C-alpha cells in the first residue's frame, strides 16, 4: 500500500480555498499511486487551537 501525508498551509477561515488545495493534493497523490492520504487536523477550516 502506498501512503501519502499531505502538508498544507491553510488560510484561516477560507474553506473554499483550503478545499481546492486538498483536491489538488489528492489528485497529486492519486497520480503517484497513493491508496491512502492523510491531512493535518483542522486543515480545511484553517482555524488554529488557542495557545
């Protein structure tokens, strides 16, 4: 099984842009034979945890 780990730099609160980035990374992973791709927690919303 080929695994992919995506590293994103989400824009806080911009879900549409963040989703487009996810779609791009998914397509890239598929083109490279990945069968599973993981994304960082809260990478779609871009919200950060309070410190």
